C-alpha cells in the first residue's frame, strides 16, 4: 500500500529513536480483524493512519442536498476516523500486552484520494457526528488527500516536530488545507518532490515484483 510505504520510509528516514512505525497487523480471536493501515508511535503519542481508496463527489459538498453532503463526508472522514478509534480500543481490550497500552494522546488521519474541504460548516458536521464517540485522549482528527499526506510524510522524514504541528492544526481549528497551514507555519518550506518521487518509484517497483515477476524495474530506467 502506498500510504503504508510512505509512512514507513518517513519514519525510517527521520532517524529519531522515539519514532516507531507500526504496519497494519491482524489481531483478535483467530486473528480475524485488521488494524488500521499504519501507525506512528512517538513516546506516549499515537498517530493512527486510516487509508481509503475513495473520494467524495466534489459537487455534492456544495449543493443544498444535506443527505448527499453528509454521505460524502462520512465516506472519507467520519467513518474512517471512527473505524480507526474502534480498532484501537479492540486491540487494547484483546491483548493485555498491546503496544498501545501506554498511549495517552491520539491523532487520527484519514487519507483519501480527495479530501473534503476544511471549512467551518463541514467541521461542524464532523463534530456533530464524531464528538461523543471518541474519548478525551483523541486530541484531533483530519482528512488529508494524497498530496497532503505526502507533505505530512515529508515533514516526518525531515525530523520536524510533527506532534506540535498536528496539535496546533487540530486545536486551533484552522479552516484551511493542511498544506496551506504548513506553508504559513514553516515559511520557505517546499514539499520534497524528490523524496516523493523516490517513494512513488519504490511503490511501483514493489507492486511490479508482485505482478510482473520483478521485471518492471527495467521499464523505469
């Protein structure tokens, strides 16, 4: 999975001992359940990453049809966030030695092909549908598109204090895309396109090893 590969490489390249990457894993009775797609554990803080290969129908988010608007937001934001938190709780309840037992702060990132706009009206809908279903240890949640998530991973890989940025973005209720927020907080920051291209090639190669019997590399030269 592209999101998992990005996350793993970002943590590895950060070379910070307290950053721990945890890939998707099986848990529960008979290992019948899947965890979220990826995790970044930083001391007692956990970033949960839940990826969905879906996108909201952009036009529905700006129509007067409340039902369609809510459906789009639920698909890529509300349901993935609730799923991620439910999985976290189930893992802790099913395993007394869970790696998450010492967690006291959580940030949940839903990644989708296209994200819903971070505007006050949509954030109000999210709060109304999520608010009382998460515990107080969840500091915040967000829905990022692939480009924004690449930006996030680029920051992690550079060793930027990502927790402080997530904390401010969530708690201050910034009504702007994540990349705009980063550009405002880190003047002069440029998304590391070279890093992103390298990781995308790694993803293609890894996929090629599975689908094309390791013959795809020559096509990329």
